[in-house]
């Protein structure tokens, strides 16, 4: 298996929660990040940024394939 990129703790929490909750990005984001006071549009925007991050994509794919 190729070396996987290092994620921050919050990114790792996001990836794990994303896999556990059936790819619900907003719920995974709320779990991993402090988003009190953030509206849904902001959360969804941040989720989209995370899901476009190549490091996150690789880790998510690794978790999906590893099931």
C-alpha cells in the first residue's frame, strides 16, 4: 500500500465520521470542527473544500476500499 498523506487531527476525525455516517459531510464536519454559530451554507462550503482536498480524498478512498 502506498504511503498515505498525513492529516490534521480534525481532518482525520472528519474522514472517520464521514465513513461512519454514510458520507454525510455536514454531520462529519460538525463532529470534527467547532462550527457553533455557523450557518448551513458555510458548513456546506467548508465540506466541499475538504472533499476537494487530495489528502482527504485519498484517505476517504482508502477507508472505503478497506471496508
